[in-house]
């Protein structure tokens, strides 16, 4: 382990792999995510704003997962 910051918890990992694989079978879900999670003029996700007002920098984790899910879905070629 060479990372200086290793917070515990599954949310610490930003690897979209497994999650994207699941979402690939749910096109209505990742399509909506791709529509909602878009950057505003400041390059922050419009769907991931938090109460402090400091938005999440886009692409956010959800956008990345949805994007990978779309690639997986199109790679499979069904539909
Ligand atoms: Zn987002």
C-alpha cells in the first residue's frame, strides 16, 4: 500500500468496473445518469451538488460509471 491516504470503507474506491457491469444491463438507469450528471459552466456536476455549495468536479464517479456502462452495453451489441 503506497497511497498516503487510505480511508477505510468501500466508498473510497472509485473503480467503476463492477458497478458499470451491473448498470450495463439497466440502460434506462445509466441513460438517466448521463442526462443528469452533466458539467455546469464551472465544470462541476449539476447533479452532485452538496449542501456546502462546493460542487463535485465533473466527471463525477456516477458519470464515469454510467459512461462505462454505456460502453459495455454497446460492446455487447444487444438491442
Ligand atoms: Zn454527478
